């Protein structure tokens, strides 16, 4: 694809691919909902039904954008947007953090993750399995965030 030079401003979404992925997710959510209803797990069936509803709304939005025409869904015959004319304002950059500081932040975040998992399944589970699962779910989000934070504002 030919770059126009201003993709962050006028990014084009591959709506047909997004529609295919949304329909796949919708089928999976509906299937899981039916499965959990058959297994008499009402809570999980409800969660899957809510996910299916959200996916269905996304499908309608995607179809609407596809029907709006070339501005939202350009074909191969539509040229890219013209680049922004004139000077662009520079994005102010912050000073990079020293490597040692970034390593300490990463270590603190990963230690927190490990502590959450260990506490959840050695102590908290004896009192509340739900709380242990919630603690583990929170711990699951920490490693990717720690990697992003550790690599952000580094020396270029």
C-alpha cells in the first residue's frame, strides 16, 4: 500500500478483516453461551451472552462503516489521502529515563505480580477462591505493562 505520510491522522481500517474477526468472535461467544446453558452454568452463560451482545454491536458498526463508502472503506482504485500541508508541530519529548531506573521499575512491577500470585494461591484461596482468581487476573495484566514501562522513555 502506498503511504500518504499522515496515517496516524487518516488511518484506514481493514474493515472486511475486522468484520470476519468479529463474526468469528460472535459465533464463539454464542456457541460458548449455548454450551454453558446446557451445562447449567448460568453465570458463565451470561458472561458469554454479554460478550456476544458487544460483538454484535461491533458487527453493526463495521457494516455501517462499510456501507458509508470509500471514505471509510477505500478500494484499490481510491488514492491515499493527501499528506498534511504545512509544517507540523513537533511533539515535545521527555528526557529518557536511565536504564537503572527502568530496571528498578520493572523489578518492582514483576515482584508485585509474583507476590499477588503467591498470596492468592497460598493464603487468600483459603478464605475466598473468587478473591484469589481476581488477584491472579490482576497479576496477569502486570507483565505486559511492566515490559512497556521498562522499554518506554529509554535511550533511542
